[in-house]
């Protein structure tokens, strides 16, 4: 009887939390990311680790939402207990490979995102790194159950974010991990985008650590290769976006004028009445489009870091750099002159104005995701694109910069995402121009 009462107690709290977390709109069916949490809460025999993890997340969040300090404290106590149980499960040969253990680890990552218990980005990064290691140790063939597959796809999203932020390659970028978990099944559109992000992260790591590899490849030639690979990724991103447009309702998004907002709606914390915002066909499309813009910002900055720091005397050492036909077609086909023209064209295209425009698009998109009907999930998934935006706008005073800061405050105070406060304070720009290899050439 006691077990039944406890189970009912946990189910009630989990249900109340999911009611606040999950989108209430019809778009929920198209948002695959939060499905793993719903599935985890529905597991009939969750085991002690998953049970305590769900209880910790549910009680802490509900306590915060309802200003109930006692409930919040109980949630924190269960969080500590859940960490201990997870550690025990990971040392057990049988429990380690269970989907329930994987789900428990994922729930605790979300607890850290909401609570930011240590007050630093590194704590969430450590949780994510541990989660990625567990996924990797299980091997790519153990993700055929609905729960495991949903968790894997959610982990890929956050691992891509961490890889781009830290400029480090991820095992998810390997051919095995990019294909084997899905077998013959087609990847979703977001998962295809994450593949591009992993490829960019691997390239950024190589650009940041590369030195002259051998006598056959000069630093100048290596730089050309880096630039070519950046442009190749950009072309792949454009092809991906076209696929998204082809498979989505038209238009993908549109401007929602300020006068379309209900002035009596005090539940919407996203903007004031003087702000315009983007409206999307669905929350799913909003999230994936914002991630696309964020990746484009990082790529744009990488290209700018190459083009804006090339020593003038290096052009004579370059051979085989592709001509930029739309800007150099009327010029003589001298390799050094055309190469210089090409670099100038790329510097003009991948300029700060391009990144500001992409950042502005993200700022205009966040209010849609923060709408009450989108649940806490809608707001949580804005952290990566908004963080990338902050790295662009923080040194550029203006309306977009001020609005970005305001959105961060609302994510913390009105949505309870404590990690937003930490990120706004400690964010190390993932888009700063990488000049380490340029310095080696000079």
C-alpha cells in the first residue's frame, strides 16, 4: 500500500510538472525533443534512480513556480539522493546499460539547467560530458527503443552546442555515430542540421590547433583548405535550409506587428507593446530555424577570422583558390590577383552585418518560444541561439542588444531558467574570430 501511495504521489508531481514544461499547443505533436521526458515519466517500473531523478526535477520546479520553499528544499534533497543512486547504477554491470539509467542521467542534466546549482557553465558542461560518455559507452547499436532513441536525439542537440562552444570535435560527428543508430530509418530535419554543426565544430578545433603538418603542405595552403571547407559547410547549410523550406508550410515565419498583441495579456512576459516579433508555423520550426541561424553566425565569424587577417604578401603563395565568379568574372585570371579578389569578396559577404542580421532574427524569434502555451520547453531551447546572439550583440549597443539582455532576464526571473543568468554572465563567445593559425602564417 505504501508503494502504491508513493507511486501515485510521484505520478501526480510528474504530471503537474509536465503540464508546465510541455507545450500545450497543437504543435506538441511535432516537437520530438520533449517526448523523451514524457516517455520517461510513463515508465511503469522506473527503478530507484529514475524515480528519484523525476521527483527531484518535478518538486524543485513546482516549488519554484509556486514559491513553495519547502517543496523546493525537498526537491533538492531528492536531487542529492538521485545523484547517489545514479552513481551506484553506473557501477552496476546490469543497471548501467538500462534505458532507465540513461533517462535518469538526462533528467538530472535538466535539473542542473533549471537550477544552476554551482552557478557556473562548467557544471552543466560536466553533466553533459558525463551524459555523452554514457551514450558513447553504450555503443551506437543500443538506441532502437523509443525512449533510448528520443534521449539520443536530445543529447545530440546539446552535444552539438557544447562542441561548437568549446571548438572541439565530438564522437557524434563520426560516420558510425551519424548513421548506425538510425539504421535504415531516415533522419529528421533537426538531426541533419546537427550533423552540420558537428562538422563545423571539428573544423574549428582543427583551425585552432593546426600547425604546419609537413613540408608538402605550407601554412598558406592549409589556410586555403580551411576556407574551402568553411564554404563547403556553408553550401551544405544552405541546401539543408532549402530542404526545410520545401518540407514546411509557407511561409516558415512572418512578422507579427505589435498591434496584433493583446494589450490585456499580462501572462506573456516576452516583449512590451512596442516590440515586433516573428511568428512561426510551429514551435518545432522555430527552434530548428533559430539553431540554423546560430550555426550560421558561428560559421560566418570563422570565415571572417580567416579573410580579415590574411597577410597581404601571402597571395603569391596561393594556387588553386577557387574564383568567386560573381565578383571576379570581369577581372584578369591571374591566380594571385583573383585570389585577393576572392578573399575580399568573402570578407564582404561574411561581415559583421551578416551576423547582426542573423542575431536580430533570433532576438525577434525568442518571444514566440516564450509564450505561455509553449511551456518551459519552448523557452529552454532558446538558450543556445540566444547565447550565440549575445556574443554578437554584447559589444554593439542598440535596440537588439538591449532586447537580448531583457530576454535573458525574463528567462531567469519569469521562466526559472537559472542557467540563463549564468550564461549571460559567463558566456565565452563561441564566435570570436579564430586567428591562431593566421598568427602561425605571419
